[in-house]
């Protein structure tokens, strides 16, 4: 019998896990409740590496945050990432997600993403108040919300808050902007509930094509995000209590690593480990 260890922090709903459920309830279950291991992803790993470089860049004083420094940081952060996550080595092994690309080409692509950042912002003109900031807030009669913001800027003159999130992919087609705006408003809602201030700006920096998506949230929009989050959570509770985590086939299934466990592809999900729903979701 699988023994589920208690979490180090109380269960919470994050923007990515909420998006998982909206995409496919079964995907949410396999990732959040069962925690079925997934192979290393080339795109996700490269994103982690680039995020680390941009975080470390701001350790340097203003005036020294140059493209050359960022490129110098890349090998050291790459070494740290390989040490922290042994799965990374699987990327370039036979059958790995980046086998055909090779390590050198893969790192060159990461280097180009770092270079693109400097075409969008001048880090020497910024002094982030927070980096990799963990945010939490408890919704009354609702879930605990949790997320990590890449960067939080606060204007010294009026205290206006800007939330900045880096994306290493390409900016979305306007038809799909609603999904990313939901993530931004999720962060905006948590900040508002915790600090009593609505962020002035929510900003997504897309390094894949050098675009920036900005939104100035209103109280009405953040209240709408809260209603959507509450609805998502009510659906998660319903699925948990009835044990009906239905698959939701879409084009995104082509990139899913759990197809072998999905009934939509003649697979069978594993039994849910005893106690996993209560421990990992806080739902009894």
C-alpha cells in the first residue's frame, strides 16, 4: 500500500493547477492527487533555467546587469539545475524530449531567450521589491490560494505595484488570451486580498517572440476571477467526492504524458492512493 506523506504546507490551489482542471479534470487528478511522475519536458526545463538566470541577474547592482553578465550566469545555473533535478539528464538520452536537439543547441536556444529579455526591458532601470515571491491567501469559505510571482515591482513614489511573470514561450493568439489573463488576475486577487491594494499593472513578458502582454486590473475583474476560482474549486470538490475525474480530450492531448492512463485513449487510471484526496487537496 502506498503511504502518503503529509505535505510540508497546507494544500492550496495555484493558477497552474486551476488551469489543469479547466483543461482536463483527469490531468488535474493525476498531477495533483496521484502525483504520477512525468518525464522531463524540454520547454519546461528551459523555462526553469531562463527564470533562474533572470532572477540571479538582479543580484548585481544597477549598472552591471548586462547581457554579458546574463550569459555568464547561464552555465552556473545550468549546473545547479542538473544537480537539483536528476530527470534533466533524461532530456538528451535516447527517447528524451530533447534527444534530437542535443545539449549545445538546447543551451543556445536558452541563451537566445535570455538575450531577448534585454530587448524588452532595461534591468538597470528596475529595482524589484521581490523576486520569486510566494503568495498565499485564504478565501473565506473557499480554498487556500497559492502562487509564485517571478517579480514584484513597487514604485517608490506612490507604492503602485506591478506583477511581472516571465514566459519562455510565444505570446498567445488573441483568442486564447483569456487563459493567461486568468493567471494574471489570480495573482492580482491574491495580492489584493493579502495587502489590500489592487496591483496597478499585471505584465507577462514573452521571451519566445519578444512580446509583452499588459493588463490594468479593476476590482470588478478581480472579483470575477474570484467567482471563477470558487466555481473551479466547487467542481474539484464535486469530482473528489464522487470520484469522477473525467478526461476532456482536446488538441492538447498530443502533448500529454499520461495518455497511457487515459480512458479516452483506451488507458486505465491507477487507483487513487488511500488518503491522497484529503492530504493533497484537503477535501474529506
